[in-house]
């Protein structure tokens, strides 16, 4: 994907002008991963916020008895990583399909969100939408019977 297409994707995701998207794009690094390629492991330092452009990122944990559980799946237009400050990854992250994303250092993203209302508002909308999706998934899963949760 060309830089112009990346700027258009940022503008669409953040609901901002192309000029503001260009400002954000200047602070990003492009990252590309093959299917099932590890992105990060639980406990690794996390000092970037990622915007998924294509493919998806799956967040997985492994229980004490070795059982695998998928926590989240971040698709195109979704964010994951560290914000508003650096932290550690809470789960293993791997690519699902050919995955391309933009990474922005957490400290830079926090500065841009503070200084630019379009970026701050766009970030708030993206995170609110993702929180809503997570709550919907939790509500659907909690409502299942024990055998329903097992089969899911």
C-alpha cells in the first residue's frame, strides 16, 4: 500500500483531515508480519501503539494447564498496544493472515493527542468503539452455559 493510501486509512480511522493524518503518519513506522508470525510475547516491553491496516492481530494467553484462550482479535482500523504510557504486553500477540500495521511510539502518540484535537478525538472514538466490542463479547460469553463456553 502506498503512503497516500496509508494517509487515507489513517484519516478514515481517526475521522480526521488528510493534513492531520499526514502529521500522524510522519511519526509512524510500518510493520509487516506473515500469518501466525509472533508480534510480541506476554511480558515483553510495550512502548508503541499500533494501528492495524490489513490482516489481524490475535491476543492469546495460555493457562496453567496449557489451555489456550483468545482474548481479543484486532482487525483493520483497530488499535492495540501501549497508551497513554509504556507498559508490558499482557498476552502473546501473533498475526492472523498477512498483517500490516503502523506503529507509533507511545510517548509521541500521547503528545500528538494532547496537542491536536482531531487526533485526540479520533483516538477516543477508536478506543471507545473497541471497548464497546470487548464488552459485547464478554456479555455474549458470560451468558453461555458452561458447556456453551467450552464449545465456543
